[in-house]
C-alpha cells in the first residue's frame, strides 16, 4: 500500500526496502515525461528534500523524498523509457529503491483517500 507525501510523491514498503515515485496527479500535471535526472545511488536524503528532477514536454519539477532514505538503486527501465512514469507512475514507473532511515516518518504520510482530497 502506498503512502503519500504532500509534494506528490509516494513510498511503498517492499520487504526490507521501499520504492519511491511520483503520483498519478503529478504525472497528470506534468504531461509527457521525457527525462528524469536521478540522484546518485548511495546518497541520503531527509524527508521532503529534493532528490531528482522530472522533465516533461510542459515543465520541469523537483522530486521530493517522501521519507528520509538512502538510495539503493534507480529504476533503469525509466532511463531507457521515461514514458513508464506516465503509463504506470505508481507501479512499474517507480523512481528509486531505497532504505528508510526513519520508518516512523511513514506515520505522518497520507493514505490514498487523504492524498486524493488534497490532489483533487
């Protein structure tokens, strides 16, 4: 189950790691994504900080980390085909596999219903 950050990113726990990506709302707002500037593997980020940039035909937008993490890997499929972030932003279009630094931060994130209420 995804948990959502107000900056239109999501996190989903998968075993001992988590996946992070942009939300459907973010993808809808950006339009066709053409490039993703990933942060380096091994870097750490505090919750809410910028950890990459998404470029679309309409705009560029920062990718904010929904929780404090260490980046373990990028979704290499996105590097080859950024449109995965359009077709399946909350599934196959994930951006990062991460190790959470503070799992308690997840308690402050929104569930799907709360996120939909702010995203429209």
